[in-house]
């Protein structure tokens, strides 16, 4: 924040200058300069909301050089708006909504039993924003003790989204989904090749989404936001598949395995012969 001279421009007056520092989206850069601009991680995006409420944006490179500037958002009532203020450019046509990808190989990082992604989002207009997430996981298929039958280890997941206002003025918006799974079937002894993967998103708020895509709409105010996605393998799922493996993929009992090991040791060491000195040393 930055204040001006006089009571009308002090903090909390609504006429203070606000600065937001984000990283531009790849879609923004490609629309402005084409694909030869390079990766978005080499650039910075600064949003400034002046005393009139007008938002201006500047893009700079890693050397601090300004490569583009623009006005954004709604025009304040006390200012004359640009003739094309209502049109938005998404790289292909005028008047279309902009879609920004918040997941890529640079932000989607594996961390123990979770895959976490953290990205930022610059909001230039108070409006409703749609978040869409698609899960394209696969199942591990392993043989069971029954001939011709495979076991499906498709796991279950805990999914969480956190959209945080980086100014700290509003509490984070949290969306949690548990029991995210690929398969609705409960008979895990069936041939997994005959099961159709049908993801199910069960929200902690009681909502249920059938399919591999979940979408929700959030009202966001002007500002800079951190968007975090965390997909974690459910601990209950891990324990369940351990039990499944031990009961249906380990085809001999624990005592049978022990007996087989004893037989091998006896054969290799000749320990059943009481005069063999090897036995005395073991």
C-alpha cells in the first residue's frame, strides 16, 4: 500500500495506491508476444491500483526491463473508459473468456505421498471465477493367487484446494474432497480389466461429483492470490491395499514361507547332521 497527501488518500480511505506482485501466465505472454517469448518463469507482472481505482499492469523481464504495459479491469466511474474496455483477448478471438492453466510440470511437484502445486493468480476485476480440475490417474494391475485374475490397486485420494488472498485481509478459501477414487466397484477380487474407471469426488460438504472432472465457482475480489492444489494418497487406502495384497496376492501362508526357508537352510548347511562342524558355528 502507498498513501497520498491528505486525509482523503490515507490508508483505509479507498483512495490509497495498492501494489500486487505476481507472475504472468503463459497464456498472457503468448497472446502478447507469441510463443517465442519463452517461459513465464523469466518474467514478472506488477498490478497497481491507483487512487481512482484504475488498475495498470506492467510486465518486466529478469533484468527489470519493462516489456509491456496495459490498463485492466473495469474503468472507474469518474474516468472515461477505453472504447474496447469490454473486450478481452485470449489469443484467438475478441470477446472470449481467458482460460489460465495453473498446473504444469514446473509447479506440480511430488512430495512423499502427495502431489502439490502452488501457483499465483492476479485478479483485475471483482467477479466469479471458475476453477476446473481433471484427474487422469491410472490403476496398478497385479496378478492374484487365482489364475487369470488381476487385482486393481487404483488407490483413493484426498484432494484439497486453497485459494489465499496474499494481502491477508480475507481468510483462505478451502475446498476439500475425500474418497476420490477411480473405481466404484467394491469387489476387489474381480478381474480389474473388466472394471470401468469411474472417478468419484466426494466433498466434505456433502457434494458428490461423478466423473474425472470437478468444477466450482468462487467470487474473488481484485488482488493477488495463491492457488494451491494438494492430491494425497489416502492413508486408509494404503492400509486397505496392504491387506488386499497379503490376503490375495501372497499365495502362501506365513508358516508355509517359514517352513520353506527352514528347508533351504537345512539343505545348504547340512544342519541335521549332528557331527557337521558347520552347525556348531551357526
